[in-house]
C-alpha cells in the first residue's frame, strides 16, 4: 500500500510518544510505499532539535533518531511541482502551506495522507485520515 506520511507520524514514532506510538508503528508495518514532500526531513530535524532542547532526548540521541527516520524508507518528493497546488489549497482552507504540501502530494499520488493533524483531518476529510483509520479498513 502507498500513502503519504505526515511528519508528525514519524516524529511520534521516533520520540516514542505514548499516545501515538502504537498507531504510528502499525502505519509503517502496513504502508509499503511511504511518500512525503521533501521538506519533511527539515521538519523532522526541527522536531528532534526541539526534543533535545526540551530535555526529552539527550543530544547524542538526536542524530540516532534521524538515522532511524532514514531507514523508514520514505520517498522524498521534490516540492517544486507541488507548490502551486499547495498554495491554492492553503488559501482556500486556511491550513499552512507546509501542511498542504502533504495534501497536494497525496491527491496527485492517488493515495491517502496519514496524519494526526486535526486541522488537516478537518479541512481535507477525503484525503487525510489518521493511521488507525487506514489500518482498520
């Protein structure tokens, strides 16, 4: 199965966030072809940095977690062809361009966007779903 994976799904998995880790893990067990717009890597790096700053992760663990993320097999898709559609979606929905890049990629790829982002789930119910909703299908 192919799906676009939001950065928050990866972050909750790598940080072991109790409320979401099982659902995130099951997502990667079910999705054989994960995709994401290329900026997901910078977003995840920022999340790991914030976790280190907040004392959630030791500094030496940050690069280890990023290495684990690379091994998830997420195909990074350049954002250049996604920007115009993403901008239009952002203007229409009020959801940030950073987030609508995931929506645009999912729409173009003909697959769901797996996310925990409540704004995305509400604004794009035909494209975005929680990982558990896909797993339960």
